[in-house]
């Protein structure tokens, strides 16, 4: 079992190396590492998409489906990738954002083309066995790791003309209502620049028109993550596969965190990390649905930083999050702490093959109480409302 008890080793004077064991760093130093690491991964992904001439391939699929006109599209990375917070051992989530509509038959062709190129490319990459030595530059280290873990995950198509950008894959179901999937994006490649900003303008309109529904879903989602934060357990309700199953992501009494994607165990991800993320989305929905200034909504969504710690500060300055500046900075630091713990668990699973890591129970319990309290503060909430 890997131990995280001696976690405060400072490496601020050391050159941060990609994919090093997170447990060798303090949470703050690791936060800086992960930012640079994500930037390098994005750069590699961008080059890979260019090598594939991906927009030419998409144009060919459109032609086969009888579509005409010039392709206007952007490829975005989303979620923890878009926020610059993803660990090194997970594939990148990407969105194909199109401007002028796309037939369902074309969508299937496009998803198949991208999937085929990913699988063919990764098959070739995994066939390469050469490992980098200590003198190998960062980019080669990136490529070596990606040969092992893969580069891209799923592909989602978002159609600006069709709308419904608040939904994942346009599926009008509560579980798929994730406006943050568009907000938390970074552009990887464009055939027509400015589409992300145009899409955010459409999303701003959707907050105005469907804000009550978004708010209701975000409230329920936040409640789920708050319960997991308190005890480490998550009860799955909406999934047919995991219906009524309780997942134990971490156990403070035992001082243990569990990470095993095959069994849907995610350490601190579906507790404190998701709690803070959902609280931000809840406050956004609460404010944006009733705004009398659509131009302000568009500006907030466009200017909002991707990284959660920076986002907290920005939204506090924009009067969307409440509490004092100190409250927001403390919450950002706690988020960074649990992101570090989460990546420690992921690293131990991927590199060492263990699904259980240990931590300082007293420190984690204290920080769980703090993050739960501060999360309420930034929403202007109190215990009676929960």
C-alpha cells in the first residue's frame, strides 16, 4: 500500500519534471506542475490532430453525406483537460464544435473517422518500446507516456445551429445537463476561429430560457457530492449498471482512499472536488438565469478562467460567489489539496498497481470540514438550507 502520510516534501527549487510521483511534491508545488504538464499535453494533442489532417477528414465525411459549404469547426478539450487539472494517466476528452449544423449520418461518420485514427495511431505508438532516458526532453516523455495510456478519450459533437449546448451529446436528460462541459474548454484546433465564443453566446441564452431547470439539476448534483464529501460514500441512483449501489471512494476512519476506474472508485474526485465544481455551477445558474444584462452573461462566460482556483477568484470578483476574498483563497487552496490527493491515488493505481492509498486522517478530516463550510459560504448558504 502506498503511503501519503509524509506528503509535505518541498521541491520548489527543483525543475519540475513531467509525470513525476505527486507524493514527492507539496500540493502547491504540484499544482504548478500540473498546469505546465497539461499545457504540454495540449500541445502534443494539437500536433497530433494536425498530423491527421482531421478537418480534411471531417470534410470528406460531410461530402459523403451530401452536405455542402465550407466546414467551420473547432476541436476543444473539456472537463479536467479544459481546466488544466487532469492527471497524466487519463485520455483527453474532446468536443467537435460545428457552426452550421451536421446531419446525424455525418456525425456517425465523423465519430467513426476520429475513433479509427485514434485507435490506429495509438496502436502504432504502443508498438514502440523505446523508453526515454534521464536526458530525454519533456516532449519525448509525454509521447512515451501517451503510448502507454492513450491520448484521446471520447468525442462529443456540439452543434451551434442545433443548440442544446447545455446538454452532453444533445441528450435532453437530467444526467446529461452539463453546461460546464462547454464552459470548461480549451481550443486545440480551429478551421474557423471564434466558434467557442459564439457557442458561449448561445449558452448564455440557454441560461436565460432554461435557467430554472439547470438550477434544479445543479442543486441535486451538489447535494449528492456534499454527501460524498461528508462520509466518502456515493450512492448511485441514475445508472442502470450501478443502480442503488454504494461506492466507497475514501474512508477517513481508516485513512484510506480508493481509486479503481474498473469499479467506479475515484478517490476524492466525487467528493470535495466535484462539490466545489458543482457549487460554482450552481451559483452561475442562480445568477445568470435572472440577469437583465445578457451582454454581461456572455462576458462572464467568455472571460471565466478554466482552472478552478482562478475561477473562484474571478467569479468572486464578479459578485457571483459570496464570502470574503480570504474565504475564496482558502477554498482554492483546499481544492488544490484534494486535487493533489486525487492525483496521488491515480498515480499509485496506474504506476504501482494499487487501488488503496493512505493519508493523514486528522488532516484530511479537518480539511473536509473546512471545504464543506467554505463551499456554503461562497453560496451564502447555511445549515438549515441543506
